[in-house]
C-alpha cells in the first residue's frame, strides 16, 4: 500500500571480474609504444585497486550489530542489514558508506529502546555519500540536548536519507524548554530527505517545532524534503508544524511532492515556516486533513505554489480541491 513511496528492493549487486589476458605482447616495441603500454598497465592497476577497496558487508553475518558494521567499514563500502529487529542507536561516525536493508523497512527495524538517545545520528560531517536506506526507525525517545528522536542530522552533515519508515518516536522536554523534530531533525546543509514515511511522531514541550520533520539550524545551502508521506504527527505547542516545520534561521529549503495528512499542531498542522527563515520553496504538495494547513509566520519569506491545501493558500497554482485519496483510513494514499 506504500508502493508509491518505496524503492524497489529486488535489485541485486553484480560483480564483473576484470580480465588481464592479452595485455602482454611478446615482440619488439619502439620506446613510444613501450611507454604507452606501461601507462595503460598503471591505469588498469589503479582501477583494480579502487575496486578492491570497496567492500560489501552483511549484518549479522560479518558483524553482529549495525554499529559494529559501521565501525568496521571503510569509506566507499556498502553495509547490508538482513531482516530482523535491531535494538540499538547508531551513529554514522563520519563514514562515507551506504547502509541499507536487504529487503526493505517492513522487515528491518531499528528499535531505539526509548533510552534517551537518537535512533540514527549524523554528527561528524557526513556528506552525500553517507546514505541511510530502507529501515523502520521506531521507539526512540529523547529529551533536552538531543538532536531529533528518530533521526538527527547535525549542522555540518549532509547525508542522504531515503526510503525509510520513521514511526512512533517522541521528543519530550520539561516546561520552559523547546522540543524539535521527533521524527527527523535536519540541520545540515544539503541533506536530501526523500521517499520516507513519517508517521505517529510527537514533540512535547513549552515550544515545539515539527512533530514529523523539522528543518532547522542555520542551514543556508538548501535542504531538500521531497516525495515523502508525512501523517499523524503532532507538535503540541507553538510554533507548531505538525507535519513539517522550517525553523529559525533556515534558508533555501525545498519542500516538494510530499503528502502531508492528518497532522496536528497549535499552528500550521501541515507546514509551518518560522518568521526568521528565508528562501523556502513549497511546491506541488498535498496538505490535507491537518489542524491548519500552511502557516507562514510574518517575515518568513517563502514561495508557495502549485499545492493542494485544504484550507486554501494564496499563490500561483494553489488549489483546495479534495485530492480523493483511495482509502486514507486504511493508509492507502493513492489518488482515485
């Protein structure tokens, strides 16, 4: 039923052996030809070395836990996690690796055990070659000082987070404090957050930002949030953004092609853009069934175009026509 939002997990890795036959020819060479063949051989050796340096590891075959697999891998490696529930909190630790499930999020679960630590963290300058793909991240609960509950992307990191289910996580802080991003808290410039399902996450505090996703910090190079299904999340207090909140100081975020449904907040149940942010583009989203649609705080400069917003929103191409989900009650958000 989530087919429109998930990737094809049937692909297999293939290995193509290099063959060195016929590389040596026994006959006289001119010096020019000798140099040409030497350079060719050196290039082939370099290519072979670069291939051999990239390994594929399996959890739990090669390492007993996901974190030990991350720790034991090298940049360029792929770590594949077999079906199961893994009770741990993981940190990419700066590794430029692909961490993916073997058969998708329905059968590969990271359970954060509600132990006060973010489920999956990117906190050491990871870039776009650090990829998280195909997990359910659930049962994560954090408080003061954490970055997110389910997934946390710190300033200075810019990973790719793709094809995950981020469900039933909580960020709760005492009275007088601020809670952000129970599902995902993204503060790193250039982060790509796509094709995820974000459901049933809650922020609790005097001030709450983004029950589902908060795009925050002082990111200025552009964070992309696209093609996600974000529903039934809650931001319990102002400034809100039950589905998505674009936070204080953020610049140039793109929110595109998302379905944002039945989220709850005191302000902007679908999307809230803080008044100190700028350059946000909100385009081609369905924002429906939320307690409030899209809220742009005074001064929050944004482009809001070609969206379907239940409560309506002024802007080029915006409509307020029922999108006619096939069966939203049973989590089928295909359009009739």
